[in-house]
C-alpha cells in the first residue's frame, strides 16, 4: 500500500451569487437575491422565461431573462418541463450561472463539503492529495476551506506553504476556489500529520 492519501472534496455552496442592480423603489444600487421561482409566459408558439430576484432591502422584483421570445419547438423538452414545473434544481443551477458581463456580483463563502477517500494510505501518511470538485461558483477562498476542513489555523496553513510542505495549484491560497483545484501536503515529520489526514477524510478528531 502506498503512503499517499488521496481524497476528493465536493464543495456545495449554500448561497447563490447576488447581483447589484438599480432598484427603482430604493433609488439606488442594491443587492438582489434569487427567489428560486421561475416565471414562464407563452405567447402563441413563443415563450419567455425568467428567474425572479428580489431586492434585499425592499422586496422589489427583477426578472432575469432565461429565454426570450423562443419558439417552443426549439426548446429542449426536459428544459421546458422543468421551467413550467418551477423545478428547484433548475432554478438553483440558473442562479449560480453567470448573470451577464460587467455586472457587479456578490459571492458568498458558506458551503458544505462532501469528502470521499479516493485511495487510502498506509500509516503514517506521508503525503496528502486533495482534489476539489466545485460545480458552482463560490467566493470561498482556498486558505479558508483548508483551515476549516483540516481544523488548522490559517497562519498554520500559510506557514506550511512557506516551508514548502503545502502546494495549491493552479490558483494559490488566497483565491476563491475553482473546479479542479489540487492541494498537496507533505505530512512526513509533521507532528499532527495523522490528525490532518483524518480530517481530510472526514473523520472526527
Ligand atoms: Zn429595493
């Protein structure tokens, strides 16, 4: 058995991005939050669909266009059924998609992390390799993720990196997580290496 522990973390953000838009009632720029509701309007064979957002201050609505004047025959039947059923999986997916260029968007860093062991290692573990699956955009930074999930302080994470024991690629520690992020931590000679390995697998301390 190898002495490398490989794990996969899937990060599920809790809060969808919130765009800043002009609110007529607030008379200024405010953040809008998805209501999770989809509105569909059919006009003959043409169809419009919107995801409904609400101003976080006054509840005014903003209709984010999903489909505009689309001929029904050109819409994928599964998509059409999901739009008409107000399918929560679809409205969530839409809420995490990029709104449009040049729009200021607030990203959040609350998330759930699902941990799976890809290949176990012999004890003691000499190296930990983490691959992150990030299907939706998140504002969660790499150092915060590692600190929370490995139960280490952020300064410890930083010093592991400075000492050359930790490597996050391709983005580095201070950037928001992106799909495919890989983290390698050398645990050889690290006094709490077993605790770090256990936390990486999702075990209790
Ligand atoms: Zn408002």
